[in-house]
C-alpha cells in the first residue's frame, strides 16, 4: 500500500467528501499550496492513473512553478528508477508507456505574447484539472468555457491561488468577506455543495527557517527596514485587498445610484465604440476636483443601436457626449444624424430624433494622452456608482485595469490594452473637461 506524507492542513485532498467537484487552495505565500498540490497531482497521475491537465493564465510560465514541483515529486518517487518502465516524461508531459496516453499535460488561457490568443480547448476525458496561479485568470468566461467542457464523470477541478483582490471573480464566487481593517478583508468560504476550500498561510508551514519567519514579521512592523503593510496584509497574511497588484486606479470610492442622481451637477457622457466588444457608455459629473461616474451600457452595439439607446435615455441636444474619435463613421452618424442609407425607413419614421443627430464631440487625443489622462485621474477624487446592473462590469474594469509588465515581470508606465472600455470613457471625460469649454472639440 502506497502512503503519502501530507501536512495536516492538506489531508482532506486525499479523502474528499463524496460529490466533491471543486477544491480551492488559497492563502498567503509559503502556505505549502504548490508543494502539496504538486504532490497530489504526481500521486494521482502515477498511483491512481488519473489524467491531469495543468492550466495557467500563460502556458509558457507553467514550468516556472507547479510543473517543476510536480516533476520533483515524481523524481523523488522514482529515485530507484522503478517508474521508468511505466512512464515517459519530458518538460511538458508525463505519458503512460503501455497506452501512450498523457497522464499529465499543460494548457494556457492565453499565449505568452499578449497580442495572441492561446488555443484553449477543453478535454472531455480529464480526471483532474488544476488551475495554477488562478489569481492571474481574469477572464471568467474562458474559465467557464473550459470547465463546461470537462464532462468526465467525477472530474475534479483544483483551483490554486494566492489571495486575490476582493473584486476577483474567484473571491466573489466562493467567498464572502469580513473586513479586518480599512481596505483589507478576510475571505470566508461560502457553504457550497461539492466545493472544498483549504486556506493556508506561512503559519501552516513547519519547515520555514527562523530568518524567513523574522522577515515575514518585519513586513508588518513599522520600525523594521522591510516594513510594507500592503505586502504583509496580502502576500504574507493572505487577506484580500480592494486593489489588485499593478492596479492603475487605486483610490476609487463608492456612491449609491440614488445619491449619484441627486447630485446637483450637470451630467455629461462618454462613448466607446464596438459592435462586438463593449460599446461602453459612461455618465459623469464633475465638481471641483471630484468626478462622479456611472456605467450605463457595456453591450456591443453598432451606431444605430447606440443612437436608439440615447433616445431611450432621453438625451436632448443639450446633452454633451464625448466619443472615441477613432471611429469616425460612428461619430459622424451620431453627430450629423441618420439617413435612409444608414437606417431602415420605418425606424427613422418612428424615431425622428435619429435624423437630427446628437451633441457628439470627439475626444481630443495627443502624444502620451493615456499616461497624461492617468496622471489627471490619479490627481482627482473619484466616486463610482456601486449598485445597478452595470456595477459589476465597471468594478471589474477598475480592479483589472493594470499597468503592463515587461518580460521580467516588472511593471511599466504603460496601461494594458484590456479591461479599458469604461476606463477609456473616463479618460475621454477628463480630456474634454481639460479643454475648458465643452463646445470646442466638435468637428469632423
């Protein structure tokens, strides 16, 4: 009988309740999550002959962490070479020699080049899917699509991650929050049938040397040369923060929709375009150095559908709309009005406002406009509407709009070109306001 030495915290992995379909391993650094998960995968693949796929946001980076750990666990078990007759192993997979079937292999949710999309296909015959460093998987739709393709009876999903920000879909799906201090929250597991959650921290690791424990304590000590309160609360203790690492807008406060509507300031609007991607419409109210804003639409719409939305919302010729100047055709249609060449005659007859057009301005853009806009936004007090049907979309963008990283993982001064439909609208508003006159930028 094969016995596996497992730390107390992770023993439930090997004796999961009947009906378990998802295991979440979460917490701060040095909590043994990767070590124990890699041991579990190596054991499941070789002793139980389970077919395992290891996934990460970026496939090329899987070898940097858990896959290397899995091979170490395998090599330890194969110290005398007894497994060589049964399995063949390379850098990316483990195969059973008798059948040629891959027992361990890898996939990624995106290619290493941010401009490319990974070829992500589900595996209907997988027994265990382990999602490594899942805090980096921000695209919940891709995650759901893959999980929905795991159709083998009893397939187990193991989600492995450091504690993410409170806006991450994993935090919202599997946990409730309890505030421990301003900006930091303990993630409390929800009681979900079939889901097992194991939380760990460095305190569950008996193998850490004294100097490491001293350093960890130092991050939380204001008198220590390593003092870093945010790092201590998130990476060390494993609390969730209201901000994501590298997040651009970190000082957004929240306001109710009712309070927003009651503000006695003129509302102006910003428009992003995209019939397939979100054609975001955002409303904003300025007062001194404050910007209050709300999401209004996040669906993909063409110019005619956007115009019909404006009519639905009761926009008049006095309402200022600042639009993305990159789509000149959409700007012209919304500004100059629609003709029978642009819209069905019955629609034009039903909505005569379509022929008149709207008060649309092109957002001014110049060199370094994005970085300049970010500086301007960072200097302001920002208040976002926290309730209503668009709240989750705009919160997701605020949490997910981060600075890009270079190939070494260092943050640059450039924003990623993603999660930025509402964020671009914010930029259009501040650009337009900086002109000093709402009327000067309307042109073809």
